[in-house]
C-alpha cells in the first residue's frame, strides 16, 4: 500500500482520541503498522487538537505534518487545520458548503442519532467514514468496535457498529471511484504502545516496588498504570508535591525497596535537592523526566528536549549520575530496566529522559519484549560483613550496601559529609577528600559502561546527523530521504547521554545535531565534553516534535 | 533485655553544653529501652538543625536527610519496611516550617511513625532567627523589632486532623518525657510529641521561665475530648499544656490496602512479580488480527 496519513481534528472533549484509537487499531488489525501521535491544548474542553495517524507497509514511527486525509469534526478545527491537508488530499467534514471535488460530507451527528440512537455515537460514524476513506473493509472496523466496547454491553456494541456502518456507507459513494484503493489484509502482527505504557511494565519487571509522584503532564501515565494494575505489585502514592515524592522514594529505597518517581521539568526543579541527596547518601533512585517546553509552565501538553543540561546539572555539589534517553517504547523498556540496574549497582540517581512525544505517541513495533531475566538485587549479604560501615572506602568507590532492617547491622545515612560509618564529619584533611574521591570514582567507572551511539554509516559519510532520545524515527527518515536523493549522509543516535560514552569519532566530517530545543544543548555537551566540532545545529522549539521535513528544510 | 547503654554511641556531640536536647536524648533512650527495642529495629529520621543531629548520638539505623524532608523519607521507610520502628526527631523549624506541608499531609496519611518535634521557638543552628513557633513581638537576631506574625499552632492542626496521639513534653522533665515517648512509640499510627526545649544560647527566656509556663493536663483530663484538647493546645505560645493532650483508638495506617495484597514483610524480601503477569501486560499491547 501507499503510505498515508490521516488527521482527525476537533476540540478537546469531542472524542477525536477515541476515533483515532479505533482507526489506528483497524489498520493494525488489518496487518499494517500505524503510528499515532496527538497534539492538544492544555484545557479540558474546546480548543484545537489533532490525532495524526500514519500508516505504511513498514513502521513509520515519526511525525508528519501533512495530511492525506483530514477529518474535521467541527468547522473551527476545519479552518485551523486545513493548511495541513496536502494538495489533492481528502477532506471529510460534517457540513458544507464545500464544493471541492475532494470533499466528503458526512452528517456525523444526524447519522449517530438515526442509527445509534444517540449523538454520542458520532465518533463511531466518523470512524466508519475514515475506514472507508482509508481503504479498509468494514468487517475490520466491526471487529475492532466489538472488542473495544464488549465490556459495555451488547447494546453499546450494536449502536457503535450501526453508526459506524452508516458513516462507512455514507462516505463510500462520495469517494471518487477507484481513487481509494482497497488494502488487502495481511497477517502481520505489531505491538502498539507508547513509552508511558511500556515504562511501568519495565519498572515492575526490574523489581520496582515503590513509586511516589505528583501528577504532571506528560509523566502522569506512569503512576496511573501502577494504580490501574495492582498486579504489577508497585505501591503508588500521589505525593503532596515533588519534593515529598522524591524524599519518600529515597526513604523506601534506603529501606530496601526499588523505588522511582516521575515528573516533568517544573516538578523536576522541585526534586533537584533530593537528587543531590541521593548522590550524597548513595541511595539508588530512578527518576523519569518527561520533558515539555518551558520555561516555567511553558506549554504543558507539548513536547521538547529542553531539560538535558538541567537534568545533567540538576543537584548542587558534585556527584555521579546517569542520564538515559530512550528512542522508542521498546527502548524505553530496555532503558528503564537499565536505569534500575545502574542506580542499584552504582548507588546513584539515574534519570530517564522522555518527552511528551515519546511518552504519549503510540508506535508500531515488530516486537515488544521484556528482558529475559529479572533484575538482580545488589544489596550486600549481611553474613559476609563484620563491622559494618555504610560508606566503607573501597577501590571502586562502591561500598557494600545494606538496607535498614535487613539485618542487625546498623545503616547510617547522612546528607552531611560523613565518616565511613555515616556520621557527620568536618575532617577536611582526610575524610572529605576521600569521600569526594569515592563518589568521583564511581562516576569514572560508570563512563566505561555507557552505551555508544547507534551508528549508521557514521564512519564513512560526509554529513553525519546526530540526535538523542525520541528524535530517532525522524532522523532515520531524513537520512533515508537524503540518501535516496544521492547525498552521502549517515547518523549517530545517542540513548545514553550522560556520562557521555567514550567516543572515537573521525575528524573532517560535517556533524550536525538535531534537537528539540533552541540552544543546541547536546551539541554543547559534545563540544565541551567530547571536543567534537559541530558544524550545524538544527533545533525545533515550537512545541511540536521534530519531523523529517523540518530536518530537510533546515539542511537545504 | 535492652538497657540505655545499648544505644550509646561514641560520635562526638556537637550540642552546646547544657542544651536541653540532651534531656530529650536521654528520655528517648529510656523509652526505647523500656520498650525493649533493639537498635537494629529502630530507624531514626531527621532533617537539618541542631535537633536533627540527635540520630547521630543514639545507636540505631539513621536517615539524616534534607532540611524539612524528614517526614516524607520516614513515610517511604514505613511503607518499605513496616517492621521498623520509624521515629522522626527534628526541630520545629524543620518540621513545622520548611517541612510544614509534609507535616500536614502526614496527618492525613497516618503512617505508623512517631514524630518528635524539638520546639525551641527559634532557629538555633542559623544563629537565632524566628521559627514558625516564635511568639509575636519576640525580638530575634533577624526580627530586630519583634516578630510581626502569629505563631503556628501545629498541635491544634494535628488534633483537628484527628491525629490519634498528640502529646507535649518538656525537655527539663526527663521522667515524664520518657513516659510520654514510650506511649507514643508504642501507639499504632502517627504519634506526635512536641517537646519544649529552651535554647540556652539564643533564646530570650531561661529554662526556669519555660518551666513556669507549663500546665500539666492532669489525671482527670479526658484525652478523647477533641474540643478540650484543641482548647489546651491553643494556650501556646503563652502557656504549654503538657502530657497526652489527645488520644484516639488506632485507625487504619498508611498503605493498608497495599499491605493487604503483599503481606506485612519488608518489600525487599518479596518475591519478584510473577513473569506471567508481566508478559500479560506486554501482550495487552499487541494487536490481534
């Protein structure tokens, strides 16, 4: 099939998420990978929002800004999003006057009342219309609706199916004959997931038992998953603020429970003193930082990669920490797992950097897998310890860690500079330098196991595009398009961004960074820490995710 | 059997000589010994300040965290290992000021912890500024013309939120204080003990002057009488009602429903979540065709 993008646009509260979810699932059930991303305003009702579905023969997990099909559920949204419809694209709306030859008019609400019995089934009518326009057979939609609504009873299923049928039948004769190619069914199966859906599962698999968080978009889905699925075994508490959240998690961690929290930039700002505490008391913690545009409240429901350097520097004083930046929902599983492992082994805070785009967009993945084995605990064996000192000076800087109550050994943690036994000290001659060295040594060892970037022809291409985290799909697509036009382009994609892995990169190459921020934060890091000369920096900071067209436009 | 010697710790003490904090330390050791708690069964949690150093002077597990954040850390410890006796011991500036929000929400959560507030009515470690408890008009080393705001009355707040154990002791009366602390630590749910602890370095009033302001609640006090308890608590900061002001039968403690699912052990001891549960969650994300 030819790749196509379908935009469903409307106001918050009008059900476009429902329509988008059903239609994406129809393509997937039919054997085709769909990528679904949405952008919306920070409000409960009204405004302009869109759900964008991209379908192709192979997964295309990257945003597009041009629609082949635009379905507008209200006239305001139609006017607002109309420029996104490509020339010759198909416009679907409930009312005219629209005399374009590529316009399809379907009275969603009238058909819903007539066939479903209530106006609320307008979403099903719209889904039916979109399936017709997408070249899907109605039977696929019928199955998806039955599966989606079976828990709500037979009548709900009947009303949905009848309404969808009406939308499908209304659209079909209006679609120019032969222009909509029917898509043959395939027996391909995909996972359809967002990072906010995969991270909680990975955390539970890693043995996480405690999460405290304050609700903040776009991170809230993680704690919600633990509350919704008690079988995951993670205690989840809505804290009074982010300060409480991180301190609760550190208390739980000190008492032996794997613990995490999640937030966005503003909440992370409140957690920063706690991150420093984790560094000082050498207590593991995983923090998911789901980025959104700042400063301050910024654009609460939009996306950005603006907090890299903030996360990196977040915490007064000097102590090691790791920053991981997954690139897709499968990678989010792997990096979450790794975050708990690194936090536990090095007794440090580990931050998993996502963003609204990665947190909320649903990717189609050929496979979705959990690590084979559960994560080993790195608490020490109390039987092997004589006189216990929580901060015993060791060659690798890592002291045997016992938890409160694990044994008769007493565990003393202190946010002050401390002795090996964890008690306050102001011994500036021996202990302070030794404890600083101990913490720094952990950081030096950590560097050696940071994953190198994924390289695509980076060792031979003239131009190498560098990205990190969620921009992988867009950069890969841009590289593919440029190569198809005969340009010698490669890429480097980082998912472990701090400490930077040891890099061995060629000179004389044109390195360009691509990031969701205005100042080229990762470029600055590469220049200052790795001495890599960056020729150009492409930044997007309007609140929307980086797409291939943006990259191509900036390069041309 | 445990004796107070079991809690002896050879860490050099940084308190001023003669500080009433020593009285609190002794009273706490006595209460712990009376309850036959071994050092490893105890977790002391504190924030920052002179009072917050107490955990270093008593052999036990210690979480000496950030200024104002002792309570959330203690809540996390309580959830992760309810078998520990988790005791917060910190100052009024730390717990009522910097950590005031956490104090309020701890009252709602009712974790099974004891909170001991060393109340010296000022900030001592930072050299004598006003605390949330300093009376209006009191001159300090920052509020030179006298404090111009009213003091916080956090015991009243605790009683209003039905904290099931609210008491006040005096650091100069170790016998009575240890009796109160023993009852508080033995109580199931959040127990709050405020201890009047005159600052002998920066304070404007002598220990004896504080002693004269104490009003023991007396044996006939009905500690289940909320209105009376609030009335007594409202005497502060002019007079300090001492003893157990308010006590109710225990109510469900924090994380009770989670504990019903996983049992009462330390979370670190739990078996990993069954892999089939995790696989089912992953499979849920795969689309059938």
